[in-house]
C-alpha cells in the first residue's frame, strides 16, 4: 500500500495532515469524505461527476502537478460561488504519488 501526505484545511480553518492511498483509485473529494473533514451532505453532492461545486477546494501549492482542468470542471467553476484563481473541484483530482505534500483548503458552502 502506498500513501501520500496531504494537508487539508477544513471549513473551520483547522489543518489536518492525512495519509491518502494512491492504490485505491480514489479522488481528493472521496478522501475528504472518508476522513469526515466536511459536514455530511455538504461535499460531493453530485457523487463526483463535476456537476456541482460542493467539493470546490483551493490549491495552496503544487498547482503544476495537478491534472489539467477538463471542460466540464471549468464550466462548473464558472457557475460556482467563492471561486478563486486556485479553485479546483476535488472530485477531479485523482490521488497519485505526485500529490505528496499537497496543501488545500475546502471552499465555503454556498449557504
């Protein structure tokens, strides 16, 4: 089993250094949910299909190591609230070895 360390800052501002498995075909949104770092029903509402922006996160480093943004992700972020230049949908970021040391902050909810 291979893990990468990722720092996730939750919506309350608390930083969590977590181990994310690279061998389970997970994405960043699924890792956030599995560690319960966002309230139930506030992240991944569409199930990871890039059809909502509930899993929006701000990439605080390593933007160059992330996969290129798809048209669907870019389109969804164009319609989302609280979008910044470093916004990404966490459901579109697969957990790979290249994410070692990634730091993100979960975007606020639209409520």
